[in-house]
C-alpha cells in the first residue's frame, strides 16, 4: 500500500445515524442510560455518532429500541 493510500485511509471518518423507535418506559435503568449516552431520549429523535466499537456496543445493547438510519464516510481535511 502506498503512503498516500495509508494517509487517505487514516483521515476518513465514519459516522452512523441512528433513530430511536422504541420507548424506554418499563426498560431497565441501564438501557435508559445507554439511550441518553447515545444522545437519544424520546421516540423519533435522531443522533449522529462517530463509528467506534464503543458506539456499536451501545447500539447493540438497545438494538430493540433504535434503528440505524444511515452510515457515511467523510474525509477530514
């Protein structure tokens, strides 16, 4: 791989857009806190997050309450 290709890959940033579709009522407290950590706390809210393993884990924890709307790759320049 060339140095330019390595640099281009290092400067790309992936983001995930998620939307809350389920209510946190009658859910465990840690699931509510996870929704707040994701920037969601009402049905219909949309949040854009950086695609990291921790964000993916949080989404997996409340997968029954959220929907992934889209994924984007942007260049940092």
